[in-house]
C-alpha cells in the first residue's frame, strides 16, 4: 500500500510548506499531495480559500498577487510556496499530487505544466491532479489527455466509481469513512486505483489494508511507513 504525504509531512511541519515537503522527500514517500489556489497572477500552494488559518495574513487568496500572499508567515518563518518552487524542490523524486481548490485558472495551469515538462522538472508519470470539482478534471483531461486525474469524493455514490470511470480517471480519492468492500471491488473492475484520506491512526491503516486500498494520504508518513514495514 502506497504512502502519500498529505500536504507534505504536515503532522510535524506547517502544512504545504517547504519544510513539510522536504521532510516528506527525505522519507522517500510514494507521493506528496499539495493544495493549489489561484492568485491574481499565478498559483499559491495553500489549502484554504482564505489566508487566516495557515498564515499570519488575512484575506482571500484569489484577490491577492502571489507576492502579496508570500509576504505573510506560513509557519516557522516560511512563506507560502509557489507551485514553481515545489516543482524545483520535488524535481521528479516522487509523484506529485496537485489538488485543485476553488476558482481555478485552468488555462494558466495547463501552460505551466507543459512548460515544466519541457524543462525536465516534471515527467508525465510523476504528476497526478485531483479535485472535488469534477468539471475541472474533465476539462483538464480534454486539454492534457496524458495527465493522470484523481476524482475526489466524500461519499458513496449510487454507482460507486462510475463517476470516476466516466472522467477517464486514474484513481478515486475517498474519505476513509466511506470506503467499503463494495467500493473497492467496483473500482477494481473499472481499473481504478483507490486512495484513502486522511489516514493517521494505526487502526485505520489496518482497515485500509484489509479493504485492499491502493494507497493512503497521511499527515504522518514516517509513522505510516514504520507501521506498514511491520506488516
């Protein structure tokens, strides 16, 4: 079962920051998940629509420039990273999962991804884009047919993973509390990977193993790795 660092190693370091991402890289995780919000002129690696929870600033991210977002402390004296900085730090060392948040400038993102691939800082195999907004994913897949997309959900749809198959998704990312045997079995018949979020407790890791989940998103990747090595 794969281990993905949720917002980097965010249980020990400020989420979505350089220290959290570098710590996850040092652990040799199978992937790193980060969140993307649009700014007025680019993209900021931050989870919330507002700055208030994770930085010393206030206001909506999409009403500010990246430079304005980066003037605030995102934890331990760090700034909110740009996506370009993250591409440089990760540099194809592991899979990078970009979770797209709200009011997203998809056309700019497509151009940026193409630039990063051409520059050699990103390979097609090491990129996974996920979102709760499946319309965004559908549009992205049309623009970049090669890109792997992960359909996020916090529910058990009547058709189980039918929605993800219709998107031609690579994976379905499901709240751990909504995963059951039927869900996983349906995903397998549709050739979809099942990744569970957010899995920090050993009991929950055991449950995901028993269900045959392909990977977990965790805030404590080191603990998850150590526990899985004992299995």
